[in-house]
C-alpha cells in the first residue's frame, strides 16, 4: 500500500510500526524484530501452559457449530 502511494518504506520500518501498535495484553510477553521485517512474538508462559493443560486434559475439541448445515 505504501508503494502504491509512492512512499518508500523498508520492511524493517513497517515491522517497527506494527510492533509499536500492538496493545499490551495477557498473551504476549514481548516482541522483537528480526532480519528484514520479520516479527518474533513471544507468548507468556502462563497462557501457553493453560492451553497445553487444557489440551492434555480435554483433547482436541472442534468448535461447535451454531446451526447444523447439510
């Protein structure tokens, strides 16, 4: 989109703007920019632990369908 508007922006600059606009939340511990615009997202251990525990106890649970379709 930036290229269409005639603005030259490096992938790293775009990654920096994305990281700056990620709100604080209970899932993400930290983010870091790697290489030419790649974003590494590190999840909080508590969040991952809860997900894995739930998966081990309950197994894989497919999402429920609101309305059955034929």
